[in-house]
């Protein structure tokens, strides 16, 4: 727990050294958004209003970019009404940062610097012993597009397929796919099934499909993918970031597609947030965003195979 405290403190200090301002945003949200997740629901008696515990602070932090705060971050609790595992707890600590006039390339550089700095501050080296492997967090980390990794593993280019062909190809690989899944959603599913477990040393997986990246900016060369990255180590996702979508028309279209997904039964899809869309209409500068799950990072630093070992009060099933 001393390592956890030191990791959070060193990350905060490094961000402040880069002129990021620490803020606090609401935990009770009138509309759940900012990440793919099923929210916890609560009720405000005085306002006679259903509210959601936040699944991510993203949409509020980006409102601050609209308001003129150019570099902003928050370290705090998020809540996701999902399963419990050795890597998941219903409430968890995360850091999110947003950087005006930067892009996902800039944010990848900041991410590897931040993580390497935190690891070195806590254990005195950028090399971490975790179970029976040594993870080397020394920058720079490799950067490989998702579709390229999947093609190397399966000899299939899912970005070149239409939706039906992608679903059929994934079924041929032994995956269960839903009839409404798009080619981009299939690509992401194949990546998680066939590639993710092989990503041991720290690296960035880049250019995720638009279909699974509703808040990320499209790539200028290939509009099927976005300027997004996820950082992996020990086959775990430890960070997620992207060039932020700041076009209110494109963002509205993405949220409308998410609502269609909800109508098909996807409880993790985004709602339409009219207040956030209005903020984008005022104008958000080009920006990049980053989220790092601090509990999972501390697990790696402290050689802890279960998230329960780095939380004071993890949620457990009752004995009954």
C-alpha cells in the first residue's frame, strides 16, 4: 500500500510538472458516458432524479477544455457494474488527462514517460519482475496497429471485409459472433481472443475501429479506424487514449449509433448526452486524452497477481 501511495503521488507530480491542472468532477451523473460499461444506478430524492455513478470522468473533463483549461487531469474513483475477477473490481482508481492541441502520438509519448517514471520512482528501476517474467517499461514502446496484429495471427484482413464476411470469417476461427456485429466490432473481438494474451512486454496497440471507439477522432488516411491506442503489459490493458473527437456532428452520429446498439440489448453502449454535444458546438480545441487504471498498474509494480492485494477493501461475494 506504500507502493500504491507512492505511485499515485509520483504520477500526480509528473503531470503537474507538465503543466496539467488537477481537478475534481462530479461522481453522480445524469447520463452515463465516457466509456463502454454498464453503470450503477442511484436516485436523488430532493431532485426527484435518477442518477448514475460515473463510469468515467471523460465527458466532464472535456467540457473543461471547452471552457479554456488547456491541460487537465483527475485521479479518482470510477464505478462499473460488471463482473469481478483477479483484474476487475466494481470500483477502481483511475487517472484521466486531457491535453489541448496535442494528438494521440503526443499522448503515447506522455504515457510511456509517465508509466516509466512511476515504476522507477516506486522500485528504483524501469524493469519489473512480475511472476516469472521481467517487464521492461523503458521507453520507447513498440507501436503496432490492431488490424496488423490480427492479420499476423490469423492471416485475415478484417478491415477489407464487409460485415457479413467478417462475421463468417470470425466464426471460422471459432469465435461466437452476434448477428448485428460490424466488421470493426468483429476485428476487436478477434484481437481480444487471438492476440491479447501474446502481448507481454509493454507496447501500444493503435488504430482501433471506429465501431468500438465512439469518442475518438477518425484517422485521416483510413476512416474505418481511429487515432486511438491502448497500452498493454503482461497481456493486460493498462492505458487507453486517443485524439479526441471534437466535431459535434460526427459525435452526434456516433452517439446515435450507440443508442441503436442499446436498443439491440447492448447495456454498455453510450447514451446521447445533449449537454456534452452542446459544449462541442461551442468549440473544443483539437486535443488528446488518456486514461490509466492505477490499480492494475500497481499490481504489476508490486508483483500482485490479484487486484484484491492492492485494495484496502475489495468487493467480495457474500458467504451466503
